């Protein structure tokens, strides 16, 4: 928690701060007055500040300039339990001359296990919705799980919910993590599995892709695991690192956007005439019966056309002939699915070696914007599927 500025009468009670890169709590202020009458009590601080930021400490009060108009916080820190990393303090106050903080009855422990035994607390349920599903049938088996530590002693409740989809979802038993779901029509459905122990709840999501009967997917990139690009890389995005400064000091550093999080592959492009994404090499995908590349993404660029290029094991040389362009909506406000017919493209035979998505138009015009990719598939839609 960062308390940036101002505020009067703040209570942090019965919370757990664990494994944060920085301090569990920072009282800042910077150019505006810090908050006053802060109470931090009955909470657990477990091995925070592993990046040794600021203090380094579990609770940090900023005060580099020691301006009494800014560094003026007051507070009480009491009845807390903590486990420290080497070199990290429980409390660091950089402006003790102008702030007023009282510490009492805070207890150190040698390990998280020892702390939990002495100060037991309720952990939220652990929820796993399972892997995403692609099916050409109207019914799918859901293989979720919900586990808990048994606290606070109330009945653990699980439930499936539909968040998005083109039709309706009927669960055989929505209260069971492992159940079946029936979908009224083809399309992409986002389902959420919730685990609730009566005090805390957590959730996990799954996407079920219901395709038309007969459609099979030879290769799917879903980008569901955070930071996992599934072998894809960005080439020539044109984005650069920026250092943002005020008149006196470096405030922050802004890095290019190119990451996977929340089920999306997000890439920022800036003034690049050749921005493209490149899959892993040696994919080995059999193209004999799979003549469609399907991509669902949100195009927040002015581009009206993009293209897929490819090489195969039989012909590993790149060339413009082995490509297919497709029209798309520029500056789109939501995700949209595009199906690219590769059946008439020379060379789309044998086994796919590598795939490339050209984001820039390829005519030397620089592109600026952001693409959020939900998934990329290779399937047989144009041979009897949807």
C-alpha cells in the first residue's frame, strides 16, 4: 500500500503483506503533505522488500527532503507480527525530526511457518479453473479445483459463473468445480470459477472456444500464462525506453510495452515501418488439412491491413509470395476475430516451420499504436468447418 499524500484517520487492520518487491506499506507525500493519524495494527509482514527498494524496510516513511510541510505524518504501529529478509528492517522513518510515529508490541519471528503457528490467519481459497478448452461439441467437461486451509471454519463454497459469450451456458452443477457445461451456440465463452470460505474469496477464469462441428485446431497460441509469449517475439517494434524527469530529478523510467498478462499478448509499436511478430522456429505443424489462420485481437493502430507470412520445412526461405494479407478494423475499441484463408497461398503445404505476423503495412509507412492479441490458431475452418 502506498499512501501518496493527505488523508486523516487511516486504519490498516488484520492484513497480510507478503513477498512484495518493495515495502509492504510506504508513506510518501513527496510534494504534498503526508497523511496523519495512521494506525497499522494486528497485521502480518512476511519477507517484503526483496528488491531492496527505498528504506529498505517493511514499513517505510519517506523523508529525503525533510520539508516539515510535506514530511508531517503521524501514526501508531502496534501488535503486528513480522518475518524479515536479511538486510531489511521492520520500520524505517527518514524524517524523524518532523514526523511522529509510535511503535509498540510488534513481534519478530524467525520464519513464516513459526509466525503462522503463533498468529494463525485465514488464507484465501486456492482456485484453478483448468486449461482453456477448444471443442466442436456443445458440451464441455470442466476440470476445476478449489482447496482451502479450513479457516475460518465455515463451509467452503464453489461456483461457476458465465462472464462473457455469444449465448447462454448451462452448468450441470454450478457448485462443483468438476462438472459439465452446455453452450447454446458456437463462440468464445469466458467462465469464472469462484472459491469462497465465508470470509475471503478468489477466482480463476477459463475460456471455452466452441467451434462449428468438424473444426479441428492443429496449433493454438492462447497466451494464458503471465509473461509466457509461447515462443513469439517482437521484431522492430520501434518502441524506445523513456526516462521521465522533472526539473531536478529522474521521476521514473518507462519501458516499451511487450508482454503477456491477463490472457493477452500486448505489443506497442512506435513509428516502425517493419514491426512484426515472429513465432518460435521448427513448429512442425501439419498443414495438409489445416488451411486457416484465425486470430482474435484488438487493433489499436491505424492499420487497415496486416499479413501473415510463413516458411515450411520444404521451403525455409522467406518471400512475399508465401504470405496472405487480410483486412481489419483500424483503431478498434474491442477484440475482433479474423479468419485468414491460406488454401490458395503457394507453399502452404507440408509442415509449418515458422509463422510471422506483419503489423506494419510493408510499404514503408511507419506504424504507431498497440495490439492486444487474444489468440492465434491454425485450423481447418475453410475445409468444412465454420
